[in-house]
């Protein structure tokens, strides 16, 4: 499946939890019931998750091949609570999205 199809599948799987597929800065995003984004699909097909640093899920996500901290500016200013997970690890996206959804904002 393509990254967009995998992203849509994650949204479908979490719909019963009140998750909505939306957009943030022109990119597909997942929002919680309060309308806050907790995951987003990137242009390169990776997905970024708000996992909160120093949590087991954050550490596990960073240990995936090709994963990294999110740097939206591309200038070395990482957002330490957000982890970019490549499409090659799409089989982990639903679990990571559930973890991101459960974290306080």
C-alpha cells in the first residue's frame, strides 16, 4: 500500500476513538476529539507522531530504522516530543498513533 493508504487505514482504525482525519499545514493529519493534531503524514511518506519524550513509546519509535526527531524547519531545530517514522515501518503506525492519542497535551 502507499503511505497515503496506510495513513488512511490508521485513521479508519482509530475512528471509534473519536479520531478525525483532517489537515495541518496542507498535510493529512489525525486529530483527537478536541481537534488537536497528534499525528501527521509527511511529504516523503513518513508519519510523525507526538509521543512525548522520555516515554517508552518515544524511545521505541526512535529505535525503528530510519526514525528521527521531527525537524519541521529543516534547520536543526528538532521538536523533541515528535518522532518521524518512515513508511518502511508502517506496520507500527497504528500502535504509535494510539500511544500518541493517549498522551496528555
